[in-house]
C-alpha cells in the first residue's frame, strides 16, 4: 500500500532541491525520485506548456530558465496523489510572474510518476512565457 507521508517527504525533498537549484543532487538520485515512466505536463499555451517525458527532458528545458520560487499555500494527499496549491513568483526579460499554480503529483511504486501543473491564470502565464 502507498504511504502518503513518504510521498510528501519525497516531494518536499525534491522541491527543496529544485528551489536550491541543486540539479546535480536530483540527477544523482533520479531513480529514487522518479518512476521510469515519469511525465510532467505544464498547462497553458506558453512556449514551455507541454508534456515532458522524463526528468532529463524537463530539466533541459525548464531548470535554469528562470527561478520561480514556489510558496506552498495548501497541500492535500491520499494514497497515490498529492495536490499542492502554490504561489509562483519570478522575473524574466522584464516580465513579472505572480500567480497561483496547482500541482497534482501522482506516485507509483513510491516514486513520482506524473506531475501536472495548472496555472490558475492562463493569460498571465502565457504572457510571462511568451
């Protein structure tokens, strides 16, 4: 049976490494963090909005592009999923982002199998990433 507490601990550890821009640590523990079929889908219609197959593809496009630190507003979990409402803020090429994004994280075999991030303001998201 899946353990929501372990999933939360893994997710918060991963978030901490992302926030600290410690890509090397994530790379070194990729098999521990991610299920082999890992996918990350970013909502919206901006240039980064699509489904990424695996950590390496996601990392190559997203990580380092811009820091958008996430402030977690609320979290809910069940056996296989975590829902996190966050507030993301950042700047890039003279544009500011400050909006809420929902993350739905699905676990399989104790690892992150899928992430879906859904910005609550598609227009602001798309403008920021245009």
